[in-house]
C-alpha cells in the first residue's frame, strides 16, 4: 500500500513537471521499489514452504523376541579341600620341609617334630611287651605242669584253675603291652607331619624350634586342594524363584542339572577361561538376609585360582518372549528412561518406560510400550513433545550414517 502511494506521489510530480529529466528518475525509483517488494514476498513464501515440510526421522516397530540377560553375584572362592595342618603330639618343631605357596603331593613330608621322647616311649613299651611275653610263657609252663598232676590226683582241680587264671592274666597283660607299643608307634609317627592331599601350602606362622601341640589355636599351615574351585554366592528369594522356574524337572536336583554353565568374573573384570556349573543349593534361606547360598564348581587345572580369591558369578537368564528397545533409542532424564513414540498424525509423544533388565545393547521392557508401537530409533536430542515428523526407515538412516 505504501508502495502505491509512493508511486502516485511520483506520478503527480511527473504531471506537474513535464521535463524528461525529472520523469525518468521517478519511473526508475518506482520500478526498483516494486521489484524489491515482489522479491521479499517470494522469499517469505519459500521460507514458509520450507518450514512446513516435516523432517524425516528413522523409526522402528517393536516386536517380541527371545533375549538373554546376565546377572552378576559377588562370591568367594574356596578350594575343593581346605585342610588345616595341626600337630597331633607336643614337641619342638625340628624341621620344616616346605615353603609358603609351594605345591605338594599327597603324602609328602611337611614338618618334623623332635621324636626323641616318643622314640623312648616306644622302646619302653616294647620292653614291657617282652616282659609280658615272658610272663605268659611262664604261666603256660605252670599250666602244662599241673595238668598231669591233676589227672593223677596228686593235686586238686582247684589248683589247675588257679594256674589257668594266672595264664589268662598274663595273656591279657601281653595284649595290653602290644597295644601300648602300637600307641607309641602312632605317636612316633605323628612327629612326621605329611600332606593329606595334594595342594598349595598357605602361611607357615611357626618356625624351627617353636613348641607346638594339639591344643594350639593356630595351625601349622593350611593346605588347599584347588584342582577344582568352589565359588559360593547368595541370591535373593525373588531371583531364586524366577531362576528356578526357568528349568524343567520335578525336584531341585533335577533342575540344577538343567542349568547352563556359568561364568566367573575375576577381580580385574576379566572372564575366567573355563566355565563352571552350579552344583549345590543350600537347604534353607538365611532369615536375616532373605537370601540363599549357591555353589558353582570351576575347573582349575592350571592353578590360576586360589582359595580366598573373590569374584563375581555371572548367570545368564533366558527370556523367551520379551520386548526389546535399543539403548540408543532411549533418553534418560532424572534417572528415568524415555522414548519418543509415534502417535496419531505422525506426532511424537515422549513416553516413560519401565526396564526389567539388559540384553546386550538392548533394554528389556516391562512397562510403557507394547508390540507394534513405533518409536524413534536415533537423533532424540533434536526432538520435542508434539513434533510432527515423516517416519523413515531405521536401516536406511544407518546406511546413510555410514
């Protein structure tokens, strides 16, 4: 409107002033102003048209599928056999044949206690046994002498019974002496302490010359048979019920046999080379913690694991029909996880989801979504509630990104 008035003003000037010099500048000015106005209107229409076209955003359609989740449980490792090596007799530690951390075979000599007192006890017991043998021989002679006299009625039968009783006493004394010899030999044998099983030696707190005895609170050392390792860990009641319901079998023993192998996560977050199997479930729950103890057995032929190690037992759980959402398709705000769901008219709706667990790079959904829903797969940081988009293919967007 302003352009028309301006042109009219110049037209009036043209009528009043008939000079060609005046007429030409007015005409040129109106033409330039008109072209500028038309160009501005055309640019505005093009910008409005560009804003009206919705952006193409990749979306995916959700469907149920099988998924596997992993859960880690802190455990402690123990050898298959952990033996405290303790002295059975009292005496001074005479020799130590092994070093801490050494591997020993079953029957190998570990310690020796001074055996002189026990050797003398054996010698004394043997002497008493010989005396009992001689006494028995003497009573046998008496019996042999009295028997014919009784038959000849030279002596009474009561005298025969007396010498026979004395013979029986001598026989019992000999048996007692033999038992004393056997006990002395056992005590003498206890001065040599041998490994009951093959395994690794622990700390040796006692040194040469130490007085040791069977009533010592501290053992001489510990011996661990670690060719197999037991990993003990606890799981909660709800996890145990869910875990148990996955496997077939009428009894718990049958279900344990169906459990797949488990993994051991070491302290440095590396996975132990060999997998193990759950071999035991405790008979009752701990009423204080509401958990139950399980035991997994791992092979340890190379001796990498030792008793006292810590680690995490990783158990895989199969979910046969689960709704999966890629973690890249989610947005976390204030410890809550959201997705952009495609609603009517291709409008976006931000929806909070409930997560049951993780399977690889996917979340397992327990609430907020259902099969058939469409969600934005990537680029969530550029979106907002109620935004209109043009749904695109997620695979095509991935190829374009590459």
